[in-house]
């Protein structure tokens, strides 16, 4: 049988390979050899992940549709797109809808893919122009919530207990006895800044919120600009959209979760088509008003105006930082803000992404010529939507200096910051010499896992550096 269209010459295609064998082969396939740097391979990994999402969102599993989806994602005249399409179709006769990670690894492992991306980037930086939502395979079970009784049955409590957990009457805020509260509170001081309050739901409410997250919130569509707390997206996928641009602008929202009020949360559920009574209870489950006694214990930090504004926001129903539902609800509540900022960025040919409270924009000549006016426009839109920009964290970085998005360097390809790598390297060295307890200055209860997480972050962006750090970690005596 002849090879699929676009298949590289000399490639032998096994048409009899089953999807199960292809998945096992993708997991077992070693990284493709490349003469380029590890930074190039990390960028190719981000490109492969974007192509995998685009392929899965394509209307048909065919050469024409996958090629068109790939070109919409990375632009035309990218020769690695037909290479990826041919390799994917030869290995998988059907789309692996519930395995976007496996598909991304398969694309990355195709012979010549990393080299093709590197050669293409040498001619013109490879930018991810759009990010397709990751589809999932239907479980065949439809969750219908038409009444309050349906919601109570879904989360496994009586209607009375549901109303108590939702706290629609504000009893939790007025209760003097802490055992009656649904949350525990922890103030976190930040030098020179207003303190942060962690509102952690107690186990039973947390279990209910997780059901709401899985069954109600997760299926709702998000704006393409949102990359934080979204399946198939991450800080790396967001940063990859900003590589190789003349100007990168980053900004930060103040008191992100506390700035999402209950009325916006109710709007999320009403727009999802839920009845008013059900949306009212779901809003209560996902928001919280902090008791006065807790607010009175706010530690020092920040200006008097900043402290006053934070107290105002925490005293009324808002998204609690610490609830499992808060990130998803925040993304849904900010769909309008994301849409307006995307349109504002598009007016100057720029790209926009948001990772939680971190906003990022990047563009070329048009943005560079009016970057000051552009930033003022961003501030107006953010203020109009009920949020506030932190002026101390607004940065404009042009070519020739270190451009970063969510801590990831994006000048040419996505790579970790050198300073972060050097600090972690020094910590690991001191752990080997003086023991890990000497370096746990912040008192992490799981310091070993904390270090492994930081190493994994570096490895995701620069595999060679991550491997060297892991070898140093393995020398620590715990």
C-alpha cells in the first residue's frame, strides 16, 4: 500500500498497527535525536502539543483537515506540518480523543520532526497562532440539573444540607464559633505588599466543590486566551505564543480571586443555562464572605488604601483562594475580559494570553509604535471589567533584553530563566554538602517533593539542564 500523502521519502508505514500498539509505541519511543539545543527541543515540544490539540479538534481525521488545522495553528509554509500529519495518520486510524498528551508525544517522536521545527524557526520564528480547545470523548452520561433536588442528588446531600453548605443566608460569616465555619483561614504576609488570605474549605465542602468542578464547571467552554488551570494548556503553552516578537508586555491583576464577586459567579451559571434557584445555590457553594473576626487579624503589609480595598472584597461573597472550584470559575467569569483584551491586542496585530492573574501581550511593528497607548488601553479595559492592574508589575520588554512570560524566557524559543536555574542548582549543591534541612528556609512540609517539582519545571523547558539537576538531587541524603 502506498504511503499517505505528505509522508517523508523512505518512511515505511505500517498500516496494520492498532491504536493500542501506537499508544504503547508513543509512550516507549525514545526522544528523537537532534543536533540542536535542548531549548530548541523544548520549543518543538510546545509546537507538538499545539498541533496535537489542533488535530483532535479538526472536523475530520483526514490529510486535508489535519493539514488545515496545523496551518491555522502555526501558519502556512511550515514543512513540519505535513510531516506530522503523515506520521499521525499512519500510526492512528482514529483520533485518540482522551489522550492529547500521547498524541503530542507521538508527534514529537516522529523522525525528523524536531529538526524540521528547528530549521523552520531558523528562517522565521515559529509562533503558535491559536490554541484549539482539547476535545474529550463522551462518557455517554448526561448530567441534568433542572431542580434544586437534582443538584442535591448530584453532590450527595439533602436539600437542607445543601442550603447549609451554600450558606445563602450568610450564617457562616456571622457565626462566632469557629466549629460552625466551613473554611479555615491562614494569612500570608508578603514583604512590602498587602497580605494574602488563604481560605481553605473543610473536607466535606471541599468534596462537594470537587463534584461541582468535575460535573458542572469542566464541560463549560473557555476563551482561547486562558492557559491557567485548563486541561491541555499550561504556562508553557501560553508562553509559546509570544516567542520571537519585537515587544512583550506583561501585567498582573490585583487580588485576582477576591476581585471576582458573587454576581459574576452567578452569571457564569446562568449563562450555562441553569435555573435561577440552582445557580443561586451553586454560587453559594463556590463563593465565601470572610467573618469579621478573621479580617480583624489581617497582619501588616501594603498601604492603607490597599488594605481597605482587600477588606471590602473579602467581606462580601467572592471566590475563595484555596477552593478547588475557584480557578475554573475565575476563568469562566473572565471570558468577557479575555474577549475584550484579545480584540484590543488584535487591533495592533498582537497576541494575548492569560495565566490566572498574569496577562501577556506580544507584537511587532504596530505594537512597538504605540506601546504606551496600548498599555493605557489595557488598563481602561481591566478597570471597566471590575479589576485592577498592579502598576508595579507592568513590564514592557523589547528585543535585545530578556523577554519573559510567566517566568519563561521567550526571546527565540521557550526556555527557563537562568537565575531560577542557578538558584536551584545552588540549593541542591548545599543540600548535598550540608543536608536538606539547612536549605528548607521557608519550612516546606514536603521539601523533597518541592525540589522535585522545581526540577520538573526546569526539565519541561530545558531537558538537559533538568537531567543535570536531577542527578544532583539523587546525591542528597534524606
